[in-house]
């Protein structure tokens, strides 16, 4: 199915429930844009322009325009949603998944790689799990370029490393900043989320077509409905590891999930996350038709801890790993994935977000693995075609293949480090 047909298969962006404004519109305009509950546009193109003009002028469009509001249509007081502008409903998960489905090859890649990852986590596979790729995807073309290179290297190093590509679309922000491809695909503040959602799924399908499995961080509790079928490993980030919402989410995900230690360095927060996610939960969510639903989960037994350093410094050293494993085994069952070992994120707090220090961390871990150190199941690396990073901007103003979020290792450095990790695994086997 070509790109145009894929888009055509999805319904056109429809608006919210139409509503009548306080100042009634001209009869002709109402005839053209009748108030109607259902798949009809809430606002005309003129309405949308008025809204955006008011926003650009620093005004509140709810007060500065007479744009229709859904509350008027259904007889609800306008006191609600005083700070919400509902402009564009999204296609349902069912519409997106049926219009952009996984190929049979992609389904096989996802299913098989999830089992391989579980085998590594439980010690049934002695390969090192390596989750590597851009800090975030901002350019689908560059991401696919990277995936093709990584796929070739994966085939070469497959006996020693289980390589999974980072394909991150959502970026948590301490204050403000670019929130990722789904939220702002044009990197210009226009926040075309419908476009970003479909683009993200196409990126995943392209990565899977290279034979690579994909990993991502789940940030928004709704987005997994649209992309999780294409994901083999998931992460709950440091800012969300204590969040009940994200622990509940992880309890229903179909793949292994890593909980990162909190930004203050707390490993207990991640351990508690693993414990909570292994339990059954019932919570608010949406179903495949986008309807608000009560969601019941069975619990996810394949959760584990990721050490990513903290605001106080790194925690990838032997002593930190030993202490973390002691804390994990004190709370979680001995036969759990978490109790077998953990993953070390070589970036973030462990490298101070410096790609040169990140390389040093990877080499330190490689030397310890070669010497037979236990407890390290896998590593995470931030890597792209070009090293370093650059400020976010529309694609035509960016250096191709360079990160617009955290600083990343260059491809040549990545290739060298992956070979060193593979050699370390071979050396460990020789010594055993």
C-alpha cells in the first residue's frame, strides 16, 4: 500500500462535537457547517484561523472569538474546559492499525525478538542485550538510514549481542522543549499530532522491515494503543518511574519493560515499579475504538531495572550494580527477570549526556563483562549517524543525522563500541 493510499484509508481529520457560540453565525455559514453530533467538523477553516490568530496575538480564543463550543450544543455550562482547545480528534487505534498494519515479517520479528529479550533477561540466553539508537527520532529518512546500517551489523554480531534499535518518539521535559515526533513532527511548534502519530507508526514499520526489533519509551498513556504492537522492549523513564499511571500501563504491555531509577538516583523507585507492574490492575483507559473504558490487566512479569545515573552522578560502577541487585532481590522473587540482572544506560546521568564519556562508560562495562562480572544483562546507548547534537529546527535547517535532543555517539564510534562489546561477551564465554 503506497503512502497516499494509506492516508486515504484513514478518515479525514474530523472535529469535535459542534457547538453553537454565544453570538449566532450567519444562516449561510450554519448551513455550510451545521451543528451536528458525530463525524462533522466542529469548526470551519475560518474558525480555526481565528483561533490560531488569537493565540499568536497572546489572546484567549475562548474569549476573543465567537467560535462554536461543544458545551453550547449539548447544554453544558461553559465553565468547563476554560483552558482547553479541542481542535482535532484523532483516528481511533483500530483505524490506524488496520490502515498501517504490520507485515507478516514484521509480526514475526516482534514476536521472536520479544522472546529473545525475555531469554536474555532470565539468563537463558547469554548474549548481551544492547538497546542502541538515536536519543529521539526527528527525521524518518535518517532513522531508516541508521536502521539499515545497524541491521547489517546486527547480523554480523548476532552470536554475541542481541541488538534492538532505540526508536523514541516521545520526550519528557523537565520544563519545556521539543516533545518528540508524535507531538511536533514538523519541529516548528505547530504540534500536528495526527500527522506525528501516523508518521511514527510508519517509521516503526520501516525499521521492522530491516529485520530490527524496536524499543521505545512510553510517556503518554494513550499512545501505546497506536504503536505498542510494533515494540519489542519498552522503557518507563526516570521522571515517570514512580507514576502509578505508568506502572499500570506497564502491567498491560505485551513486551518486557525496563524501569529506570529516579532522577534523584533512587533504585527503590524502579524496584517498586517492577513489583507494581507485575500485579493485576484496573484503571481508566481507551479501547480500540477510542472510547473511554475500564481497563483490566494481568500484570507484566518481565519488568526489570535500568540504572541511568542521577543528578548526583553515575551509578554504573560495580559497587552500584551490586547494591542495586541486593535491593532488587530483597523485594522481588528470585526467579523474576529483575532478580537475574539489570540494564545499564550508558548515557544520561551515567555520562553527563556527553557522548565521549558515554563511550568510556561502554568500554568500562565491556571490560567488566569480559572479566565475568555478573548482574549486567544489557546496556543502552544513544547513537546516531553524526556525533553530538544540535538545536531543534525544521528539517531543512538541520544537519542530517545529528540528534536534536541529547548528544549521541557517531556511527563510526557506535560500530567500534558494539564490536568491543561483542568481543567482551566472547571473552567471558572463553573464561567460563
